[in-house]
C-alpha cells in the first residue's frame, strides 16, 4: 500500500553527548514524576510540526530545509516543567536562542508560501522527557544542560507494534549546507 501522507516535523536533533545528558535528566525526573521515559534515540526539540503532510510534499520540504541558514548556537536547557494537561515532563530554556526563533519563523514562512499546513501555535522550545507523568508530585531540580546545536532535521514519525521511532528524511548542519540523512 502506498503511503499518501506522512506525520512530519522539523526538529533540532541532539548530538550523542547531549542526547545522553537529556536521557539522564529524564531518568532523574522519572524517579519523582513517574511516567514513561522517552527513548533516548527519539529525543529532539520540535521546531515546526506539520502533522499528516502529503507524501508529494517531500521534495518541497527538503528544499525548504536546505534553504535555511542556522548558525551554530548554544541552547541552555535550565529547568524542568510538568505540563498537567498533556501529562508530559519537559526540559526548557529560560529563553529561546534568537537564531532558533529566526529558523522557526523562516520555516513557517516557507511552509505558508508552499501552501502546506502546520501547527501555528506559538513556539515554546522544550524537549519532552516523560509521557504520562504525575504532575502533582512536586518540584524537580536539575542541572542545566548546554546544547551546542549542530543540526536540524525533517523527521517522520513511524509507528510499529510496540513503539514510535523518528526517521530523518533530511538533515542540515548548523552553519553548513544540506547533507543526506546518515
């Protein structure tokens, strides 16, 4: 059966050292807030969520990603929050790095110009570490994590019988040009 839509999103992808620090922070939060820890290989920060995008839009999305210029930047994830409504535990920065705000805006303008739909809610930078968390379990204190942002990607959400995994359809280095997924 041919796939007519794909669940897609643009996201920052951490390097392996940052991914390991994020996973350790998730383990600390899990002890206090319970829930289900995110798989380390799925940790990311969504920039723009497209949802069910038509399969025929992939070339335009890859071209849009390749047209971006993201300078290397450091994002400081300083505090954990538990969001009661969605029951997720997240790690957030005190403020978003300006280059990331520019990237999100540029991606949104490109999607609008291409006539593609996306989630238009204001961007709140965060990394989800737990799902089904107990948000009434008190405060959590973590050491901040400095994330040297080295790339962003176009990711597809793939579901199998027991889990979800994210597949990179395109990756673009910060301060560099387009490169195929590795």
